[in-house]
């Protein structure tokens, strides 16, 4: 008969719990992810912000800041009133249709009140908030016009602009003539207009 030898006390190594092991793996992944992102961000300063070019030179003097720029402008977002102050019959109606052909929204032509002196130079007058719009209208007319805030009372028959925020008082200089400053646009499209800086 064989005798079994008594074994000595067992030493047991406790296995780590699943929760502790999972937490350790998560912490290691987080640290590793942080280190990778940090390396990506510290790429020697070559990070490019969206909308910029990393090769741009802010001190580049090849661009003339005083050069005129061409910008798009929505010319159908406001209304114009043309009034004949030239004494040339039907000239305000012609200018109205010429401006409409370019995409401007122009109300039916009017005259200045009876007894008003003839105007030699065309004027573009605007209500508050329509200054930029008036500048584009003046450019379309060729730029050689008077520009000012709207006079009071409004110098048209009936004294009302209705929905218009710009008044063109047509003088003899532009009566019956084509629009000298037309660059583009038409049919309700955005116009492309050359604007001097300043």
C-alpha cells in the first residue's frame, strides 16, 4: 500500500479581478491616445487653420491695398424711385426701364413737382440704412452724380417714395443716355461692381 505524502500548504496567487484589469487597460488606452494626439498637434507649427494658407506671407507687399476690388452685390434687395428733374420728356421712364433691365427693382417713374427748377446734374438720394445701396446705384449711373441723404420734403409729385429707399433725380446730364457704369448683373442677378477702397 502506498502512502500519500502530505502536501505542504499551498501558496495561492490571487488572480486580478476582471474589473481591475479592465480599468487598467482603459487608463493605458487613454494615456496612449493623449500622447498620440499631443504628437499630432506639435507638428512643428505647420498646423493650418481652415480657410487660411500656411504659405501666406502677411507682409507680402505685392497686393496693392488701394486697388479697386470687384465684389458681388444683390441689386434686387431694395427699391428705387426715378423722378424726372431734367425737363426732357420720357427720360425718367427710359432710365427706369434701363435700371430694371439690370435687375434693380424700380417703381414707375415720376416727375418733380411743378415749378421745380431743372436739374443739370443727376442726384442719388437715400434714406438712412440705404447708403451702400445708393453707392451701387451711383456707380451704375457712371459715378459722376451728386449723392446725399434724402431731402425733406421728398421732391417728387405727391411727396412720397412709397417703398423706395433711393431717389434718383434725373438731370440733363444723363437724360436719355445709357447707363454708363454697367459692369454686370441683370434680370435680378447679383451685380458685379468695381468699388474703390476707402
